[in-house]
């Protein structure tokens, strides 16, 4: 028997529906259940062929547990090693390298010194930074947000340099990035599962939360194909099995705004019945597919093309 587990936090609608959907399919030799952890022993064989991770971004203990599971052969969705290394500023860099448009973005050092550092720790950092060059490159209005993500926490919309410095003083030890604001005509949030299943959802982030998925944008079929192409291209490079990509269209160009969401919102009450049904069905099918392909004791993780290409290079 191959077990599919789901590791989750406070959410209930998606995890319960995911488990029920897999078990309702009655695939021979496959069963789904909530992950149960009674002890974590180094390098111990895993009980799970597949684990869907919905919570380790908030619980370091779970992230360490999942790495141990992955080393023992579990197909963890998403890859916990890559997820630990990934962050939004790097994602923007990678997007540029693979030809997906992104807003102009600059990385900023933390306003306050990190713990156990002093001014002597930053002898390689120019003081002051080239603020004029940074502001000329990004322009205003702009968004300042944590470089590693965190939803809408600590996100500021800034209209000029005075507002920038005022809000920077509030960021403490957070490493931030300053990003061009895209004044978009239409916006889409796109599920991508398994690097092949894509659902493009009309979305309006300026609406109240409960109305964001009720938007309807008028775009061409060619544009929809471009959106799908960018979604797949980004997820293949990153190596995410379960992710959302947000794309904003300005002057006919879709910009990838946010595409590091490896535990994306899948709650019935926020995404709506149709989107919920799609994500439950596709994620269940994909988890079964991974369980059937599982090879005991081997690496069953997904690795993106960025990592695979780097690993394939030989040092001369």
C-alpha cells in the first residue's frame, strides 16, 4: 500500500476534500490520509510515498521533517530543499533570464543591523547607497515588500522618495525590495500543478478579499495562451509541483508579479466552487500519479531546470 499524506495547518476545506477525493477514486494500492508524526528519527524509512506540504513555510520543525522524509524517498510536494532556498527577489532574476517580463526590482539591505552584527559587518556595503540611481531605475509609484515573501505583510505602496524613507524606518531587520508598480488593465491568478495542469483565474487584487475571484477581464485567446506559456515556463524553471503565478497585463504585456506561492490559497470560501473543484481534482490526480511512479529509497523530488542545468555543468 502506498500512502499519500497531506501536511496542513489551520485550513480544512482543501485538505479534507483532497483526502476524500483520492480515496473515492479507489485506485488499487493507494490511500490518502492526514500526515501523522509521532517521532522524527534521522534517515528512518518513510511511511509515505507522497506528501503534500501546505504548512512548512510557517513551521520550521515541519520543514526539517520533510527534508528527512525526502532523503528517505518520499515525493514531497513541493521540494523542501528548493523551497528553503527560494525567495522572491531571486525569482525575479530567474524570470528575466528565461524571458518572462517582471517589474523593475532592486534589493535593499535591512534598515537595522541583524542580530550579532555591527557596522563593521557591512564594510563591503557602500554608504550611502546610490538612492538616486535606485529611484531612477524603479520609478514611482513603487511597492516595497520583503524579499522573501510573506503575503501582504509589510507591503507598502510608495509615491515618492520621502514616503520611501519614512516607511523604510518601519522595516527593522527585514530585507526588502523596491519594485516598480504595474498599473494594470487586467490581472490573473493561475494555478499550476505538476508542471502541466494550468487554471487561469480572472482576479482583481484591488477588490475586497471575498470579491477578488469574481472579476472578468476581456482578453484575447492569444493572450490567454501567452499567460499559460509563462506560467509553465516559470514553474519548469523553479521546479514547483503546486504553485500559483500572478500576472498583470499593462499595455499588452503580461508581467509576472508574484510566482513564489508553493502553498497557495485553495480554500473553498475564497477561491469559489469552480476553482476549488478544479484544484482538488487536479491535485488528487497528480498525487496519485506521483505515488504510482514512486521508487522506494530513491530521489522522488521534482527539480527545476535551473538546478538541473547547474548540476549538469562540469567544472573544468
